[in-house]
C-alpha cells in the first residue's frame, strides 16, 4: 500500500523508470567494455562485485552475454511503462531527462523489431553502434 488511490500505479511507473534506466546503463557499460576488448564475463563479475552491482546486472548480465533474449519482461511492455511515466512527468512538470532518453532508446529498440523480446534486447542497439556482439570475448 503506497497511500491514496492511484499511488500504487505511480509507484509502479517510478519503479519501472529505474528498471529501464538501469538496464540501459548496463548495456552501455557492456558496450564500452566490449569495444575496448574486455572479456564480457570478467566485466560482469566486476560489475556485480563493485558499486555498479544491481538487480539489472544480476538478472540480465548473463542474458546479454549469452544473447538470450527470451522474454521475462518485454521491451514493448517496458516502453509502454516509460511512455506512461513520461506522460505523468510531463503532466506534473517533473523534469525527467533520463526517463526521456530511456524512452527514446526503448522506442528505437521496438522500431528495430525487438518489442517481443526481453527488455535486455535493447543492448542490440549498442552492438550495432559498436559493430560487435557483447559476448564475443567471454571468460
């Protein structure tokens, strides 16, 4: 129970905003590491042991490395929630630059046809940008 009627819906949108942003941060970090020649498995271990450790890294790190985009929570559903969160922040006058960037990136993923895949498939945008798959160098 989060409070008045509707508070639970707001909490869900705020929570999923964090989930979307965290998953993009993980994808971006993986892209930097992969393009720089770091082994994906070792990099994931570092992330999980360091202050960048997160539920995103725990739940999606191996999926990204193994290119397992079987759907746990779809990219399309994440985009739906980010659009709803964006409408909420727009209507409330709440600045949300990271939310808006996340919404744009998940929209790009849906445009590329990843909508029915797991939300971690957004990493494929980064792979296209760096010209290689994240898990090419794993340990």
